[in-house]
């Protein structure tokens, strides 16, 4: 599958160092393949980029190379030696350093202490602070970062914290540096500085593995680019031979996992049930949108584009700094989730275990939680009414549970997700926001959830579907909004609504206002 | 290949241990909660000690535990909602001296009303500190307990208040009905009300949800902060009621009564009863049994003439066992 890779690559300036070879690596999570037979070679002294859609396996591959995960099959070799990494610490000792998306700094320590964390120069157990500071200055000069060694890391901006991580990686004499979305949090001039560092690392003979969503960054920095799709290597090409178009094409074209129900277009003159205007909230920048009765609106975008943040700001789970949310004419501003639900807006949150379910409690309690008032009188829960109501909701949402008393922890992911739908249906909302409605759900349950969403829309509910699976958004929605960096950057309907167009809008950094917006 | 094989094998071994029957056994033990050990201890004491089974002894235990039972029942709600209230001992001390002073000045009804109200106010303040200022409930109630204890000293200037048995205030906790003092009846009623509140009402469901997964509860429309404040108010009110009951029962009041020993004994009773310190589950009835279980140990050790020193050691070990079981049960579920 990757045979073409070696012929495609142009001769790179060989510098001293060792190639990293990934040979036939596979990894499964609970039976779901995350990586299948992945092979690639990262040449010493090059920048090697990994690109792919959300969930294509880029981060998993990075974690296997860095020893955070062990592969089920296959192996990783460095300079001809097989690596058997048991932990990130093992990887560090071999010169493999990761700069992760989630920063790993200790906020209560200074910049210099963070840089040399775990590798302090010490004498008889006492850290030699002067020595550390001197080394820090040398390092800072070399990379061109202006950071005081004595600042507390916790008080730095995210971008500066990232610099601390980068300096830590460099201080370890790494031969392989894995960067997972390194510039996502950086401002433009900082990004430029980081790019310069990445190039200088490669010049020094080190290898940089760059995981990035920004295709222009990838094209500018990388020597070679490997495209992943559904955990498989599609191809590895020289960056000189690639364009944004060919990369997107490579990421596309996965087979449809589950068929979608037929779309029933909303009535032509359906009234607006949800109107969001100029909403500004953490991670959300000036978003406006409308949802009509019976309409399914999809929100696409990369992980971190602000989709879930938008959902939670609309639901009033997080406070908006500006902007308004009107639900069927009623203003939801300034109130919390309780009021949103009462007014007829329901949210199925992105992570069902952390934000949705009481995993230790019964199916019954989880379903009725939002609308206990419907099955109680003067605060007293009527057991019989609750059982009847929940049983009919479970039937409607096709939940398979042994009994109403079964703890939801015992159910499959699909059934757990349907429990959240049952809860939402019980609220009888005018608008439902479903954030990643089928994440970690088996194919059969997926179809059942799709059917449910379509049916609810047909009954007149406005539905917003947020998903990282593009075909899910396209398969369900009448209209698709694309988010990037906290903004809604494009809107597609009808024939303009296709994978190519949506992905281009989600990835591109320049093309504003595609589609009809 | 070989390297990864070696890596994978121990992982699989660690996860696949077949101890299903053991799990089920311990789970059912936990469901039955404290009942079985309580019954065993009761039977053992009945056999080992002659005076134990006498009605006078048993009624006496209940009478002594009445205030603890009230406070622990309310504390269960706080714990289930994801909080903890360490200030109940100090609140109890404050309300005893308020009740004592007012009763001393011939205001028995006012004594009861004002003392309980003071407890409710303390609870409200605790609740607001925890939810509005977002201070960890352990620290918040530890801090307020110092303030409350100081205020209690101020009320009596540190003096002991002694009441006479002829006052009508005495009847509040000592009136006999079916040969059982009203203090016991009151605590039984209070426990029943809170037990039903937790197990059968929308409020109770919301308490469980708030403690089990606050984020999920909020997104499901539960007003988590409101629920938490209410549990603290109930806890403060229960401490007030406990203070009034004991002032009436013992005919004396002192600012330093209660304090952290009471707070910790009550907490021990709740935890021994199987309510999780992590929140999200618990039972008022099991708490009552837990409090009585600890009382039985004390009573039994007294009757059998065992050095009270061992009583503390046994209580400590018991607590560790109860919490370990809880942690273990939670981990299995994940």
C-alpha cells in the first residue's frame, strides 16, 4: 500500500541521524480498528507531516511512536533498532519527544524549572539553579524565544506555555520531535517563529513529525506528507508534489458506514424556531444562525473549531459575552440550562459519560431526570407513572435494556446514547442540539439514531446535528454550516453541499464566504 | 512482534481476572449495606451481655443518639449532593447555647424556634459560600465552624447554662409516649421524612444527580447550586434541632459541646452506613443504622468492660473498611 512512497520521494539532503521506520502497525480500541497495517518511514533530517480527517488515526500513530500506546501488531524501528517503548519516559530516553495538543506543564513551577523538569542538574539532590538558568539562556537564544526563566509557567499565555514545551523538547537533545497541532494556539508571528524552529531542527539532522490540520502549514514545512484515512495509509508523497486539493482528495472517499434515512425537506415557509445572533463566548466568535421548524442543520468543522462551544453557548451552559439566542421568539439570554430546557431547547452533549449520564444510576432515573415534574405531584415521584413514561420512551428510542432498574453503565454505547435521546424526547423540545450523536456507537445503533433524528424533524422539531463524521452531517442535514476557529465560515445547501466543498471550507485558511453566506 | 507480544500479555492478564462471584457477593453485601453487620453485632451483644437487651438500655441508646441521628440523616443529603458539612458540631454548640439562654429567660417556644432558625441560617451561609464563592465544601465548612464556635462562646461568654427540670422546655425532648421519650420520636420522624425526601421525591433525584455528575445534572436542567444550598440548609437546621433536643434532654448548654468530635462521629456514621463520600449515592436509613452501629460498639464495650481505647481503634478500622469497599465498588463499575 505504501510501495509508491519510496519511488515518489525525491532525494533529500542526507544528514547524520537515524531514520524512524513504522512497520505494519495496527491498533484496535475495543474491537474498533484505529490503525490498520500502517507503514511509513520518517527520514532523518526531514519534516514528515501526517494529515487526515478527524479520527483518521494521526494522533494514535503519534502516541504509538512516542510510547504512550503500544501497537497490537507491527513495530517501530529507529536507526535499524526495534523500539519497544513501555512509556513516554522510555521514549524520552531514546530521544523521542512529543509536544502534545494538551500542554503538560506544571503551573506552579517557573519556566526554567518546567523546561528541565525531570532532568534537573543537581548536586547531592539540590537543584543547581544558577546552572539551570545559564543553560536556559543558551537554549532561549538558540531558538529565539523571549521568556524569562523565573516567570511562573501557570501565568503564561497558552502560546508561551507551548514555547516552554518546545524548549523542554529541545533541551532533551531529541532526535525525533512529534508535534501535534503545534500552532493551533499560536498567533501569526509566533507561528512564523515556530516554523523557523521546525526548519532549523530538520537542518540539525533531527526528524520532526508534524500532525496538523492546517494544510498550507503542512505544505510549507513538510518534506514528505503521509495521508491517513480510516486508520490506513493512503499515500506518502513529497510535499513538492502535493497541493491542498490532492491532500483533501486523499482524505476523502471513505465508504459510507451506515446508510441514511431519506431526507424529508422542511415545509417551504417553515417558521424560524431558533435564532442566534452575534453570539460571542469562549471559543465562539460572532456566530449567527437560524433553524427552522422541521429542519435539520448540520454543523461541520474540525475538532477544536468551536462547534461544541457554540452548542453550549446557545444552550446557555456557558455564559455568552455578547449576542442573543431566541427560541420561538423567547429570549434565552442570561439564564442557565434549566431555563433553556423549560423553553424548549434540549442538548445532547458531546461526551455522554462525562456530560450526559449518571453512569451508576438506573435507566429509569437517567431518562426521567430532566422532566421529573411530568411524573410527579407536589415533588413526589409517582413510581407507576414514571415507569410507564420511561417504558414508552425507551420503546420509541429503541433502547435495549434488561430492566428499567439496570444501571446505565451496563449498557452498550449505542444504548447509552439512546438513553440521552429518550431524555431529550421526554422534554418535548422545539429544538434539539445533538453534539456527536453517534460517537462510539455501533453501526446498527447509528442507523436507529439517524432514524430518530429524521423522525423528530419530520414531527416539526428543529434539529442541529454536530458531528466530526462528515458523511453523517451530509447524510442527515438539509443545510450545513462549517465552522473554523470559532466562526461559521461557510453555509451549503442542495448540490453545493458535498464533502469536497465542506472539507475545503473547514481546512482552508483564506477562503472566506464560500457558498451562499 | 515479540517485543509487542511481551508488552501486551501482562496487560491482558491484569484485566481478565475471574472474580465474578466474589464481586457479586461484595456487591450484595453493599446493597444490604450495614444491616447485616448491625444485626450480627446486636445478636452478639445480646448473648454476651445480660443488661444489653433490657428496654431501658436500648431506649437509653436511642435517646442519647437522637441528635446524632438527626444531624447524620441531614448530612447524608449533603454528602449525596457532593458536599460535606464539617460545621455541624459548631452549629450544634451555637444552637444549644441559644436555646439554653432563651429557655433560662422563660421563653421555651422562642428557644426552640430561634435555635433551629439559627441552624438554618448557618446552613444557608455555608451553602452560599460553597456555591457562590465556589469554595471547596470541606474548607468552607471548616472555616465557618471556627466562626460559629466563636459566636457561640460570645452568646454565653463561655459560661455553662444550667436549666431546671421543672421548666416546660424540659418536656420538649423528655415527654414520654409509649415509654419512649419525644427526642427519639422526633428523630425517627425526621429520619423518615429525609429518607422519603431522598428516595421518593424529585428533590431527592436531583440531589443524587448533583452529586453523581454535576455537569450532566446541570445540562439535564437540574439547578445544581440550588440543590446544594438546600442540602446545607437542611443540615444546618438538623444541627439546630439536635442542639435543642440535647439542651432539653440534658438541661445544660455549653458553647464547646458538639464541636469537631460530633462532626466527625456523625460523618463516621454516614460513611459506615455506606453512603459514598464521593457523592451520588447514599441512604438515610443506612446512615441511621450506621450511627446506631457505632453507638452499639460503644455501648457493648462499656457493658463488657472492655478498655474504651479499643473502641476507637475498632471504629477507625471500620471506617477504613467502609470507604475501601466504596472505592472498590466504584472502580469496578467503570
